[in-house]
C-alpha cells in the first residue's frame, strides 16, 4: 500500500537544533587587550582573552559535598578517572606513607588544591566558612521577624533596610527552588496581581556560594587585585544562581563603567573531576614526583587558604544541605524561649523529630517541657499530618520547623501553605496562627545537596556516611569563618548579606507555530 505524498517522510530525525535566539548570551566585557582564536577539530572557534591568564589571580572554592563525592569516587572500585586515582595514590605516598587506609575528605581536598596550585591557582577557600555566616544571618533574620510579627509591628526588623520575609520563612539558598517560587502563579486570597505568594516567605539571606563570592570580589575591589572566582558545587542550578543580575558588582575599567559577576565560574563536581583528570593527564612524571606545593607569599589576596595542616573540614548540625533548619531552630529556642539545646537538638527531651511520610519530609517540634513533648510523641507516632494541623492535639508546640527535599514534597508544602492562606481571615494577606510551620528548609533535590545533580554518580549512602563522619561544629566556631566575617564587616555594606527575588511573569503563547527552535 502506497501512502500519499503528503504522508511520506524521508530522513526523519527527532533532534531539533536550537536557534541562536534560544540561547541566552553570556556578557563578555570588551577591551583592547590581547586575544587569540582557537579553532577546534570540528571547525568551531572560540575567542580567548589571554590577559585573563596573566593579570587575574584564580581563587577556587570547594563545597564539602563535592569533596565528599570526590572522596568516595577515589575509594571506589570503578574504572572512572584512572589518572586521578593513580596520582592520588602516589601523592598520598609522598605526603603520608602511613595513611593509605585513612583516606579522608580533608586529604582529598588537599590533593585537589595541590594539583591546582601546580597549574596556577593562587587561593583556595571552603564554602563551609561562608555557610557559617549565612547560618548566622539566617538565624538572626528568623528571630527578628518572629519578634516583629508577634508584636504586630509594621516596621521592618532592624537588620533590613525595607522589605523582609513573613512567617513561615522558607530558605532561599536552593536556586532550583527559588526558580520555582519566582515562576509560581498560584492564586491566594488578597494576593496582588502578578505577585507570587511564595516570594514573601523566602529568606533574603544569601547562599554560601554568593556570600563567599561577594566577599572575595568586594575584598578585591578594596585591595586593588583582580580575582577570577571558581566554585565547585554539587548542583548545576548553582550556575543559574551565579548568573542572576542581583549578584553583579559595578566596575570601572579605563573610565568606562560596567559590571562584573561575583562568581565567575561554577563547576559541578563531575565537571571538576573531569578537569582534574585532564590536568593530570598532561603532567609528566617529573612534575608528579615534586613535593606538595605551597602558596605564594605576598599575594594581595589576603583571605585564608586551605592548608593541609591547620584547616580542618567540618559540618554543621542537621541535614546534609547545611543544617539550616536545625541551626536556626536551636538559635531561636535560645533567643526566644531561653532554652539551651544540645548540638544534636533531637536528643533534648523537649524536641520531637517526626517523619511526614519519608526521610525527605522531617518535622522538628519544640515543646515547653518534657511532659508535653511525650504526650505529643504518643499521638504522632503513626500520623503523617503536620502537628499543628491535627485536630485537638494534646499540647501546642513553641516552634515547628520542616525539612523538605525534592519537588514532590515541595508541591505538598505549597499546597499546605495555600490551604493556610485560604483559611485565614479575608482582611489580611498573611495567615495567622495556627500556621503549619514557622521555618521550612527546602531543597529541590531528593536527599538534599549531597545527592545534587552535578555530583559524581555514587550510591547516596556512600556520600552520606563520610559527610556525617565530619566533625560537627557550632556556627562561627572555626578561625577561617571568623576571619571571613571580620573581612566582610570591614569591606562590605549590610546589604552584602542579603539578596532579593522577583516574580517571573507567565509566558502566554498565542501562536505556537511562531516559536523558533
């Protein structure tokens, strides 16, 4: 049977090549400086500003989640990254022949820094240090907003110049979640046209990546040095976060004003591993046999470096995404109610940790005393409903926090907030007690940042165990984090701790056939 001409298809290919108009261009500052053009084997060409290689110091910041992922990869019995594995084994043999059976994330971090130093990187930082500052400001933010709303004051808390979030405060450090919140078009009572009700609850405190990037670039403006910042992160969405115009600084070059990114480049953990493999493949045995290199003295860039002998890796109490809910929970219990909780807050007899259906939905409750806590515990052993949404609970919690990971759980949280708005008095645009939660730590990836999309493919348990084996420290308990905070207080304005969000308008497609692909 022959088909008509109109139905006969030849050379069918379902690949659709994007047009140039579909690609968001990257702004490249133009200047009359030396440049070169590299032509690849496939005919593609790339213009390179060679002045970057000689005039700018390179600073690399490593996240602990990425380092742990690299650590498990080096220990795994797989064929991935053979050059990196053999080089690491030889390197360990030189720096410490007796520690082959004690490979730690700190040792892996030092190895990565040593390789990069041989290739011109001048400074190394750890995002755990800037997370200390982010956690401190997030805790202060929550307590200030709580006091403001409980006293029904209209003026913003003293830490804010104008707008501030409303309870329940939702963490704003996950770019995937922030993108969702900015695009959400759910309608709730008393919502202004074109406004996302989720944005008024987002914490304004910067993520550790942008907190550290801002410190580095502002410090370089003060010292007159030129820094190229590279961040190694467990999530691809961190690239989108770095590209936001909220994270740009004004510059003046040759009398012309412009802007520069606070974070110049973000590499996923797997991209960083591929880069290390390529660097090591180009080294000869003479280079590999050299002793570990040291930082160059006299750098204008004065922020602390990662040193093998005095810079321990550590984590904060709580989840593998930084512990925001647990740290803020403990800070608020002390500041608002005078309760001193242990580092592991769930060991206190006034605290309950509940699973709302899965390990990615964890509720943390604080009660006035152990008796009230035990009565609530007996009621909620097999109940998945948020405690404040239960009918006739035996006691009221002082604080109710939530850790929610993954978009399925994000949808659940959003629906709970919508119901709370719907049940609120129509005369107000914010819902009053009982609100389901006071603070929500949200991450877009199931399992949180430890299982981010840019991590090297390992079993989650293999990354989970070494991360939680790290030393647990209180906020600002390390010397480097204290030094970073001191530098920030000296060189940065208060606005450098915070960011803003914007509603993304809905795109109305009137004529789908007019779209370019």
